[in-house]
C-alpha cells in the first residue's frame, strides 16, 4: 500500500500538468468563439486576469490565513512578483492573442511549442538546469525536447491525407469574424516568438520566487494582481471602446470567467507547484500536448478534419514527452538517492560531517603532529632497518 501511495505521489506532477493542458485546450476553443463574436483580446486579457486575481486572493486567504510560514513580503519579492505578472501574464497573453489575430491558431500554437527549447536554454544560462550531455538523463531531455518540437512542426505544416474516423457535424463558429492577415504574417510570427519567450522567462523567474518566497498561494495572488493591474492599464490605453468592456450572459462572460478562474487562477497555482517540485523545464515540456488536444476538440466541436500529419505529429509529441519525463524522473531519483545517502551518513557517524572552522581544523592538525612526535609508532609506521656498516663498504 505504501508503495502504491509513493507511486501516485510521484505521478501527481504529471497528472496535474495533463490537467493544465486540457484546461488550456478548452481556453483556446472558447477564445476562438469569443474572437468570432468580435471581442477585443486586450479587454479579454484584462478581464481574465481580474477574475484570476480575485480567485487567487480568496484561495490565499483561505489556505494561508493560519500558515506558520514566516516568509515576508519584501521589496525584492514584490519586484519578482511584478516580473512574474509582466512576463507570465501581461506580455505572454497579449502577445499570444496579437499573433492569433494575424495568423492561424495552429501556426501560433506550433511556435508556442518552441517554449521548452527556450526554457531549457534560459535555465542553463541562469544555472537552474545543467547541460549534462554525458549522462543518459541529460541526453534524453535534449532529445525529447527536440522531438516534441519536431512533432509540433509536423502537425502544423504537414497536412497529408484526410482521416475520417468520426464526424460530429457540430460547428460552433456559425459566423466567422475576420481571418488571418497574410500581409502581417511576419509581425504575427514576431508576436508569437515574444509570447513564447515571455512564458519561458516567467518559468525561470518563478523558480527563483519559489526559493525566496515559499508561500505559494500568496505569491500566485500577488502575481495575478500585478498582471491584472498591468493588463487593465494597457487595455484602457489601447482600446477605449467602452462597448467592449460590457459583459453579458454570453460567450464573452463564459470565456473570461473560465479563463480567469480555471486557466489563470487554478492553473498558475498548479504550474508554480510543479515548477517547485520538478524545475522550470518540466513546466513547459507539456505544452506540445496542447496541440493534440486542440486538434481533437476542434474536430468534434468546430467541424475541423483530422489529417495524417496531425497523427504523425501527435506521435512525435508524445514520444518526446515521455523521453523528457524519463530524463526528469531519472535526475530526480538520483537527487533523492544522494540526499538519502547523506542522511544515512549523518545518522551513522554525525561527527564525520561536522564542518570545522579553519582555526579549529589547524588546531587539530597541530595536535596530531605533536602526538606523532611524542609517539612515532602511533600510526603503525615501521622503523627503518638498522644501520649496517658492512653494507656501506660494498663497492
């Protein structure tokens, strides 16, 4: 029973990240419907983060009101949370939806899947991850990341033959609202790269926040509040059409409330916890899975067809996903073994692990030298053979 509980505990980050990707896939479907309804995406981002801020503040009050954690909100913590809100909320979402307005959604999602590579590079540069090419785990992480990105690109750019497995005859987009502007594809590509880079930077900053401010719910509430303030000011500056700010009981309210409470409120808490447990790379390697989920959901709900390229890309994405998960689990297992070994050494002989000051260490060396002078046989050293004058006369 204990073994089963241990296995489930080890699978918890994986299960939670799968839930994160399903929540994000649902958000993409809802945002397609909101764009189809003519909603401004800067206003939608602001409302989403306002809902997220209210939800996370409530969660922090409930779960950390009697928390004995003495971590204090210092100016440095506020600065880090401001940066988390800027990169993980304001810039990431606004750049993402700006690219979505100029390019097809699948192409934007494919570019976003460069996030694991960018996260890994930033994590290596900042010292949060090690480029361990000599170990099997390091090779698996690099290979899996490249395989997942390759699968995302195949899913997007290679169409192939159409596969007719099911046909739901459901299309929620009855009134298309505009399309991609082919003349601005380069600008849309730049927005998508900026969004991906912002997300990668946030994952690495979040890893530092987890070390300096371990109050997870309070930190998430601070981040969402910062992002809500930033996004609201930006939306008021960019879009001054007050009709866009009116919410009714329609797809717009459903989109921003679900995206704020679930995708930005609950999910940010989950991602922050997973980053704390497994590192920043683990938080972004699941992103390619979102393409598969969106492709399936779009096939059912938006009457989009499934093609051979989608299947091949999905297989590559899942293969890369398992490769990186194996590398992460192997590294985590080695860390746990090293910590267990150290604890066993401390328990077995605690005197051996005491770190002495330089003065005390030098004093011990002097005492040892003095003891050897008084008793030269104390270390079981053999005396040199007796001096033989006859041997010295041999020529």
